[in-house]
C-alpha cells in the first residue's frame, strides 16, 4: 500500500488520515502548528522529476468533482481529469497506457499567472511505501496491452483523479496553504513511466528498456506537465465526512 502525504503551509492542527482513495493510493494531508511535518520520501530523485521531451504534450480538462469534509474548517475536492497526450514529434513515441494519478499539482488564479510560476497552491508530495507489487516483465518489444505507439500527430486519452484541499474560511485558507472557494486553473505533472518506485518494484530500469525498444520508437519515461485547466470550488456543496 502507498500512503501519499501532501505537505502544505502552517495549520493550527494536524489533519490526520484524510482518506481520498485512488486505487491503492491513500492520499493524506499532514500539516503542523506553524511548520509542516515532512514525510521523508524513500526516493530522493523524485524531488526534481525528469521532464519528458517537449515532443509529448498533455492537455487536461476537469470532467467531474466530488467533495468530502476533513474537519470543521477544511475539505477535500477530488477532481476527475480527462488527459489527452499528443505526439508533436516526427518520430513514434512509446507511451504507457497506465498513467498513475499525479502527485505534482499546481493551482493558480489564471493560466498567465501559472505560466509565470505564481501558484496559490503547490503542495509537496511525499510517498511512504509498505510493500511494492512486482512490475511486469518486459521483453524485446513493447506489449500492446501495456503500451501505445503514437505516430506523429496521434493522440492517446486516459482519465486520472487528483485531490486538492481547501478551507471554507478565506483567512484560514491563506494561512494554511489551502484553497479558498472560487475559480482557479490547475496544472498536473504526469509520470509517463509508472513501472518503478513508488508504484512497482522494477525488474529493469526505464533507461535500459528505452534502449532495448529504440527501433520501435522513443519510450516516454519522464514527467509531462499539462496545460492549465479551469475549475471552480463552489460556494455551496455537500461534504460528507472523508473516509
């Protein structure tokens, strides 16, 4: 099981066990009195993820929202995203059909502000892993059940979910690094190679497999940062207790 902690700015109390489930991934928001608890990542190189080639781009749109109540002040909004990858290169790109829910989340007041790096919400994500399942064995050719070969100009569509955390009171939201109710734009960082920590134990490195499959195309192994998609946290919504 994976436990993912989003670490935000100061909160007046620790929010324990916020259960926004995404498959086997349990998302937890953990913040302390004036400083955040840092849940140590077990893989340091995830702090600065490798970017995939700009030849592969991703466009996202928010197609659904659900909410749950964290405590008397805070709530979690689970955003369902449609993701469309596009091959803008002049060569074939080999892309995993399995795309995990993103752990890199940026929220800004506008796309222009986001492009300039002015985010109002950008939590640090850290993973704690109890036990990893074994990854699939990869042969000499890409398995079509696991990978799609995108020719120049072709697209691949999938869906993922991502949580964002907010507060009903604007002052609490600003003080705690949470989102107030209102309109925003969202960008996510999508990991194109899921068959490694913190999702699977890897039999071979992505770079080795990339070299092995070079004659079939360029294997996408880095992080693709999406376009910005608008969404709104409405003034009124039902918020059952988070599981």
